[in-house]
C-alpha cells in the first residue's frame, strides 16, 4: 500500500523556491485530515491543525506551525485540480484490497453551493458533484464536478477511468444506463447493476414485457421484502432471471449482460 504522503509529494509546488514557509506536503496532510474530521472551510481546517499539531508532528515537522487559513486558500488556488484528483485516486488505488463489493456512482447537487438565483454564463450556479462510493469500505474513492445532471453521461466514463475497481460491482441509476458506460465498466474488469427506465426505450420495453408475462414471470427467482416507516408499510416483490439469451440476441451491444430483475410493489 502506498502512503498518502508518498503519492502527494509527486504534486508540483508552483511557489517561488526559497520563499516557502509552509511545505506543500504539510498543507496537503493538514487539509486531508481536516476534511476527514469534518471541517467545512479553511478556518476550521487551520483551527483543527492548531489543536492537534502534536499529533500531526508524528508525520511531518510543521517547523513553522500550522498553515494559516488564508495561506491554505492561496496555495490551493495555484494547484491544478486534475493533479490533486489524480494523486488522490492513485492513493485510493493502492487500497485495492479494501475496495470490493458494491461501488455506487451517483450525482448530487451540493446544498448551499448556489451563488445566484439564476444560472449564469460564468458557471456560478450550484455545484453538482459526481461521486463513487465504496459501500463496504465506507469511502468516497473518487469525485468529479459536472455542470449539471445532464452531463453525468460524459463524466461517468472519465470517473471510471481514474478508479481501480477490478472485481467490484458498479451500481448507477437510470441516467448512467448507457452502452458506453457498461463497456467501460467491463474494460475495468468490474461488473455492473444498472437501472433500466424509459431512457432505454427498446431495452426497457423488452424487459417490461417479459416480467408482465405471467407464465414467464413464474420461471423467475423471487424474493419479497417488507419495510415500515413514516406511518406506512411497504411490500415489494423482486423477480430475477439469468435465462436471457433472447435479450442478448436482441441487444448485442450491451457487454456482459447476464441477468435482469424487476422490483414490483405489492399494492
């Protein structure tokens, strides 16, 4: 496993040599630990560092103390986001033995990130983040900022490219149910669970017709669940089958398609 500091030291420091008070690796470690501890801004990160400076000095000297918030802000404004992203992804890749099971990819608009009431041509609208969450490890292993939900289709393959997901199961909602995304997941030696809705017209219609056929539905593996909450009880029935040679013939472009399932609410 590669250490966080070992990877992050490969990121170039664009400040003037000989005029650096706070080394870049100290700033990066401080920021990383601050975010892990729930700090929301540079002031909170700096305050956290001052409180735990003795602990931080187990890893780096911090000869001049903790980097002030304004200095952290200025340093990060000079660093290319793609290099930070690549460095973090490289470190996460070294944790491959812990990144297994389901990796859920989802896009969310960050609350409080909107800067104006209306979207502007200068990109000051709310920030939309695409994240890959390793469920068993409880770790976000990659993120990418996108202009909006409609741009997730092009951003998902880029996010997948930077991740080490061999052997994992990638789950994505209906927005990401695209042939090119399925192919990228297979290329990365992972498997996929994709939600099929109306955006995949003929595929969705064929699957829906299959499960609507009473005789065909009887051949499926079934499972029922009951959940309670918010003053109601909700029951669901799950049907699944891997007898889908007919579907693979009709839709040969879907790589490694092996089974289909439907979740049917019991009313």
